[in-house]
C-alpha cells in the first residue's frame, strides 16, 4: 500500500492496517528465526563449521558501518540521512 492510499483512509482503518502490518511483521520475524535455527542445524549436521562473532567484533562492524558505510550510502543517494538516523536510533 502506498502512502497516498494509506493517508486517504479514515483513522480507524489506518489503525487496522497498522495493526495488521505489525502482526504480519512479527510473524515474519518469528518464522525467520525458526527457519534460521533449522538451517544452521542442517549446516552443522553437514559438517559446516559455524564461526560466531564476539560482541567486540560486532561492535567493530557496527562502528565501521556508522563511520564509513552509512555516510557513503547517503552520499550515493541510496540511504537518506533520515533513514540512517532511524537505523542508528534502533541500534542504540
């Protein structure tokens, strides 16, 4: 649904749409986690060695993303500063 159509709906219908999207999103995240766990188990059963990042390594990747990648995406017009700000707010 595009923004124009959504904004043309009465408030009660907007609320219903928001709730439906939230429910679908939550279900999608749940299914993704379930599938990921099953897929990782299959990989391990096939002898694939999984290497898990440490919190320090993840923090370094996050730092590089914020300092190098996101500004470059903004410069290239791929991600707006507003989108980057929203991602950073969620990441904190």
